[in-house]
């Protein structure tokens, strides 16, 4: 099987530092390659270059990782074209931009495009839009257990890492109180929040530094006001971390796991409550680190997900 993964063309693949979509494309590429299939990456910003590269490859499967690529679907030559949107507000229709509303409707209407969803809830969103089930598949984001270090005992047992690009959607600016014991890691976005606002801003880590040091912490906080399926949750669990997350960051997370706490939207402004939850979650997560790592490997490791991905592609190709 010949497969092409198409990136957004914004950051390099593999990423040197940030870029969740670029990371998952690279990890998917490496893992598919290990299965023995022919896989390559196209990561161009200009549509004409994408079209030229994809059509020259004569692939069986083209997987587009940006909703903007719906504009070129009709010009691509492949037996199977899959499109996945990573739009952060995809599950909140009242927050969709005008541009995304138009793009979503184009995706729904284009029968040549198979839709790859990141979670069951996103799958159901397309069902509600009258997309037939045979046009839908779910491919969750994964992590690389072979790259992410794991330590049975965290280096900083009293602190929590908040790992995300610094921007309004991730809401870091709401959680600067030092009683939360948060360490912020991530690039300063175009909004340029001053570093001095942060009680503990550690800067933007390279991918290799992140994979070595994520396991220094007992848990991860991610209290965004919108997510599709955040890659960082899978990465954190693979490093043995528990999760304190907003409901928007909980896609594909079993909230019955003892190391997972969901902060209700009504409590997002209650710093004392969040501090208590973070503290209690640290204690429970430290005692469950091996279990957390084991669950993450079984559910999110790309070594497992790649085989499921290939199996699904084979099913879809056989029906064409």
C-alpha cells in the first residue's frame, strides 16, 4: 500500500519544537513505515505544490491533515482521500468562525472525501450533519512510547506542568496564581503575553527535551476552552503523568480513571478549588504512574495505532 500524509505546510516535519499536527504526522509516518508499507510526507503551503507532489506519487491513500485542503480534493488522484480537521473548536458549533462553517459544509458535501475524525464525539458531529457512516473513520492521536522517557518517581512531585502554546484558547493567563504550583512550557504565541506575568514560565522546549523531561512531573494541567483531541494528553500519560483537564480536553480520555480530574467550566475561575484538585491529583498520580504508562501504551502508542490504521485503510480500499 502506498500512503501519503499531507501536512499543513506551516512548521517543518518532523518538528524541531512545537507543532502538534506535525508531530503526529511524523510519528504516524515512522510507525507506518515499520509495518512495511510505502509511506511519504508532503508538507507544502502552496496548493499547487501539494497537488503536483501528490499526483506524481500515484498513492493508494492520501491523508490530508488540514480542513483547508478540502479546496484541492477534486484535483487529487488517489483511490482513497481522507481528510482530518484538527480545529480546536470543532465540538463547539457556537464558536465556529465563518471560515470554518463554510469549510465544514464543503467537507460534508464532498462525497469524494472520506472523513477521518479524532474522537467518537467528532464522529457523531458529522453523523448529525447527515454524513453516512461509510464516509467516516476515527483515528485518535497517539504518542511514541519508544521516545518518551518514563521514571517511576517524578523529580518535581509538588509541581504540575502546563504544556501548551501560550494563547487565549489554552487559557494560561487565568492560572498564574503561585498557589497552583504550575510550570508553564510552550511557545509564546502571536498574542505575546509578557513572560513576567507567569509565576513559572520555562520557555519553549525542543521535542527531545520534552520527551526526556515530561516524566519529571506527577501530572499535566490543560484547561483550554476548546480542543479536538489534544496530543499532549497522550504524551503526558505515556510519561506516567495524571491529568487535570477541562471538559474540552477530555476527548478519548476515560474520566473514570483515578488519575484523571475534569475541572467543570463553572469552577474555572475558582483558584482554590483548582489548587486542591491539582494537589490531590498529584498524590493519586504518583502512586499510579506505572499503571498510567501501561494504559497509555495500550491505548495511544503509535505501535498499536499504526496497525489499526493500516487495517482500516485496507477495509476502505477493498470496498472501492
